[in-house]
């Protein structure tokens, strides 16, 4: 990352930090707009919207497709070590390990001990 990118990224981080520092309840108020909070139901209000469901499925398929393609690439690299692939082996390993461990480790290590 060059210096301009670093400055932009840090500026955005400082701005978001200041916004949430001044109004710490802002994220809760925004998320309340999307939830159906009634005594009998605490569901995501847009969970029945077909467009939202389609976007959710497409996002899930993209993540699975990326993980499968990286897995196939690593298998090809193991079988044919001299094969030239579209991505470095280090990057493929990083993506695959992140996709496999990313969702599970925070939930099982940090969150399950403090579950309601």
C-alpha cells in the first residue's frame, strides 16, 4: 500500500471512530430499522424479501466458489508441482485457511463461552 492509500485508510478509520465515539448507540439504532422486534418474534425484517434472499445466496455461492477453486488449484499444484497457476500458492493457502478457520474459530473460542 502506498502512502496515499494508507492516509485515506487511516483517515476513514479515524472518522468512523469519531462518529461512534460521539454517538456510541448509532449502530444499534441503525440495526433496529432492519429487525422486527416484537415480543413473539425477533427476526431480521427483510428475511422474507426475495431480492435480499437472492443477494444472500449469490454471496454465499461466490464464497464457496472461491474456496472450491482455490482448493482445486492447490490440488493441481500438489499433483503437478511445475504447473503455472493464476495465483501464488501462498495466496491460495491463505485464502483457503481463512475460509476454513475464519468463521469457526471466533465462534467456538470467543463467543460460545459467553452465549446467553
